[in-house]
């Protein structure tokens, strides 16, 4: 499994609007692409000084699946223009990490 990790930063005033855009337009748009090997996405949020940091972790079966999503320049960030308007700054590239070990607990 490959984790595609990306960070974006917004103001507290734009945080709710940005989060709704992610959940209801961007994430749904990604899912609708029906990318072979795409396994899902996680959204994390934290206060970071006067900003809010959003982290997305997308899961893929392989780098080949990531390339199906983004093409040969697969490290390039996927940030739509409407999202860019709400962000103060963001990663220009996503990082890709291979999942090597995982423990899950039933709490």
C-alpha cells in the first residue's frame, strides 16, 4: 500500500468552507474517477498558530495506481483552483510512502 500525503494551510475563517469543499466536491470527484487501486482518503485537521493545517492521506495499492490518478508527474499536488483560493499555502508536491507495518486494535 502507498500513502500519498499532502498538507494545506488556511485561515480560521476559511477552514469550514475549505473542509466542506474537500469532503463534498474534491473527495467525491476523486472517487468518481474510479481509479483502479485507489483505496480511500483520510482528512486530518489541526490548529497551527493562526492557521489551520489540513493533511490528506490517500491510499493506493501501488505507485502504478497513483500514476493512473496523476500521470507520470505523480508527485505533483492535486489542488483545484477553487481550493487554491481558500488556502494560504500548500505543498506543491505530495510525498509517497510505502506502508510497511500496521497494527489495528478493536477498542
